[in-house]
C-alpha cells in the first residue's frame, strides 16, 4: 500500500505540474499572427504598420511570428470587411486600419459584419498634411497663395474617405474653384499622379509626408505644404502626433490668415465633425468579433510596451521623423464606440455632398 500511495502521489504531482505549466503558457506561444493592413504597400498606413509589426512581436508574450498582409481597395474597406467576414477569430488575425471608423460612421450598411462588434484593441489619433504643386498658376510660393490657384485639381482615394472630404470642404470654405479626381487605389498611386501633373493637390498622413513627400517633393521645390488638419476633441483643437517640427498652419489658422477671421457656418461644422471622429481614432488595431480575451489582453500589454520601447522610438524617428503613440486600455472599446457614430444631419449632409461633385 505505501508503494501504491507513493506512485499515486508522484502521478498527482506530475499532472498538477503539467496543468499548471499549461495554465501559465502564453496564449501566443508557437503561433503566427497575420497583421492585415488595409492600404497598399508604400503608403502611410503601410510604412507605419510595418515598422510597428517589426517591434510589437518582441513584446507579445510567447513571441509569435507576425506576417504583414496588405489588402487595399475602396478606401480601406476591402481589408476591413475581410477581417470581420473571412479572417479566423482565434486570435491569429488582427487589422491595422486607417480611416475605417469614419467610413463606417458615414455608412454602416456597407459592413455585413457590424464594425461596432469588432474587438477594438488600440486607437491612435491622426491627421493629414495637404500640399500643392508649386507650378500651379500663377505660382504657389506660400500657403496663402492657394486662394489664387488657377486650374487646381485635387486628388483622392475615394469620395467617402475623410481625407477627401476634408480637402473638398477646405476648398469650398476658402472659395477656391477646383476639379476633383478620385479613385486612386493607394497613396503611392495618387502621389505618382501628382508627380506627373495629373493632379496638383493631395494630402498624406505624417509617416509618408515626412519620409517621402518632404524629402522628394518639398525640398526639391516641386511642392509646398498648405495646411494640416488639426485634432479636435469636441471643444478644443490640438496638434496631432507627427506635426511637431513641421512649419505649417492648421486649416483654421490658415483660413484666419487669409480671410481675417475664423471659419464659420455649415461647412465648418461638418469639417469639425469629421476631424472630431476620424482624428481621434484615425488608426485602429482591431480583431474580428469574438476574438479570445487572452489574445486582446496580450496585444494591449505589448502595445503599451512598444510605446515605451527605445528601439521602436529610434526606428520611428529614423524612418518618418516622429514617434506615434497608441492608446490601449480597458476603456479602448468605449472610446472607439463613441467615435463610430455621427449625427443623422451630418450623415445626410455628407451623403448629398458626395453626390454633388465639382465639375
């Protein structure tokens, strides 16, 4: 009997140790994550997303491998819908998206799987820098010259992207005649059209503006920055990440400089609604609905570590001149949900605005 008890005790200890070891085993040990980027390679989302992916894997417990996959189209909607409708929901798929929140708020019916039901892991405010070719008649030498522009052609990715809408609203508030060409599949494609002169006004977010536009177009004299879209929290304007050190004015300050007073009226209120929604969560890291909580927690912990990682900061500064910061906490989903809704009157106005394109 003593021998039997000893064997039983040894077996029990072995089983307990095995169960305990499995319980403490990181969720992502031995796994591979696909990080889906909803714009093409070479664009601002891709530049920032790939650098992020390079570093975040070291901070996810279990150190899974991370594979980046670009899935562009329809202003980022193709990739966003794929994540919710097709991608696995076991924690091995995540999205690094730009502009999706506002497009959803504008037209929720475009999503077969409700975007509000995705798992919001982290959010990041953002902005865009608008720039013009210097050879636009009679010559663009300072940002204020934009009101003298003749033959202005604004380019964009899709009529419903917040970047396109902000550009058009700015032109209309300043009273600038313009043509509008949209439907470029990605920022690099639109940038090439800009260099060829097919369009002469475009906007990029800070990663690609600082790493591509400024050195190749601004410093060579082919373009000048005109304004950036400020951050807006519903009451106050703020300078978004990536703008510090760039010599340019936010739109409302450029308007004041040109027109002598702050913008006002319906278009201005619509513009503020867009930057209030898109500017707060311009970029999001999301997982499909129903992703395991252990996966979400592992991602959030890793993202906060990336925010404080000197190697990431050094790489970001070297690549695009600033260090973007993510917000990843228990209230992230609540913050995201609040930005996924715009008022019915704003939606109705923009729906009509998108139908009435400049000739």
